[in-house]
C-alpha cells in the first residue's frame, strides 16, 4: 500500500502545480469586460452553464482538493496583467449611445395605460323604415305609424280677399252740344257703345280704374253746314249721304269709394281721357251734278270725365253689377275733321268743304258686370 502511495506522490505534485495555472486562465477568460459609459452600470457576469459547472468539480476531484475559483494569493494577483479598459467619448450635441449589451439588458417599458371611458356611447340605431315588413326595427318608436293630420272642416268661405276687378259695360253715349268752329251746324245722334275697365284696389276706400269706351254716332248735317265763303266751296244745297262718326276714348279714372255695406258701395269718379273721331267716306251730290266721294276725315280731343257710380254684389265675393254716370268736357280738338278740307269732284275741279262740328261735351251712362280679381 505504501509503495503504491509513493508512486502516486510525484503525480499528485504535478497536478497541484498545473491546476492553479489553469484556474487563473479560466478566470481571465470568464472575467466580464466592464464598459462604463456616463454612469452606465457594468454588466453582471453571466451564470456558468451546466457543462462548465460539471467540469469544474471534476478538476477538483482529480487534484484531490476543492479550491475556490478565486483562491490565488495576493502575489499572484499582482503579477496578473490588468484587463484592458475601453474609453468612450461623447461629443457635445450628440446623444449618448449605449452598447448593444446595455440595450439588451434594459427593461422593456410598459405601454401607457389606456384612457378610462367614463360614459359609454350608444351607437346610432340603424335607419329602418317602419313600412318595410322584412326588417324589424330595434327602436319601438319607429314601428309606430305616423299620426294623420286632423280633418279640417271648411265653413264654405275661402280665405281670399278682393284686390281688383274686371268689368264690361253697355254704354249710352250722347253728345248733344256741338257746333262748328264757324257759323255752321252739325248734330251727333246719341248711340249705344261698349266699354271695359280694369280696377285696382289701392285701398278699400280708393280705386284706380283704367277704361276704354267706343261708340259710332250718326251725324246730321244742316243746310249749308259744310259750305264756306271760298269760290270753290260746295253749294249749300248739296245733298249728303249718311255720315257716321266712330269715336273711342281711353283714359284712367280715380274713384274714392264709400262701402255702404258688405255688398254695396258707391264712389265719386274723376279722370282724364284721350279720344279720336273718324268720319267715314261720304258721298256728296250737288243739284245738276254728279256725285263724288269725300275721303275719311279724322280728329282728336281730350276730355275730363266727372261723375258718380255704384256697385251691388250679386255673388258675394265673386261679381257685382255696376252703374255709372259721367259727363266729360272736351278740349283741344284738332285734325282734318275740324278744319276746312279740299276734294276733287267728277269734273276735275278742286272743291272745298267746311269743318264738322266740334264736340263740346260727352255724357255717358254705363251698366255693366264686374268680376272680382
């Protein structure tokens, strides 16, 4: 037994010398490299793997004694070379950059907490038509039918107000006072005529009425009525065929109105009008001579109608009968009808005719029907 131990003594001494050197080399290889950058902490040494932990105990057992990893003396530590250091310089204005190992070791930042919802917003209900039988609406109010409008009973009167009227009249025209510009006499026979008017109600008590009036008068020419003092004048005993003067007048009237009742009203009328008289072709026959024709002769005048009128509704709010009486003095009568006129007879001689009588006034009575507008 002692002999065997004597043989193992040199081998144990060799193992004892070699084991510390290998342990120091292993410590240098396993020592972590410290990188300090602006206060960054050095990385902690990584834990040895399972294979390394299995190797180290085996070495201790082979040497016959377990020694700590850092069980070297102070003298050996002084002889060991210092690990190289890494200096990191950061220029001004540049952000500090951490090494990859430091970035890997930084803990992951937690995302900010989601905002808390205090009130829950209800989504808008879908647009569902209550008339669609295939879709049932979620909102019960949509399923109710629309309420119908209440029935309105009309009392027979319309909410309508009169703003004017249109009327047509049958007129009786009389121009009894007429004489010529010279010492001759003519007469205009009374006649029937037609008239129309359009009324605008400016106020309930004031109306504006444009009007038009037409009539044709038979003219009576007395003995020597169209003769003149000229040597070429027609003879006083000349015979005239029927002469007719067609006249028309249009103008505007202002009618202040008094509403006597809801269906009756009266008014006073005053206005101004412009008239025209046209004497148609006439035939003249002198004793012992042949008849010859005189062309048309025309004249114009201005009159001023003044009078009274009234209306009574036969259809309330629809129509009324109207009646009006006016007298219109005439002035400013000019034209070929009111001046001497020359004509050529059958023998080729130039003959002269005197003027017709000028109308001094016109009296008009109208009866008509007005339709409310």
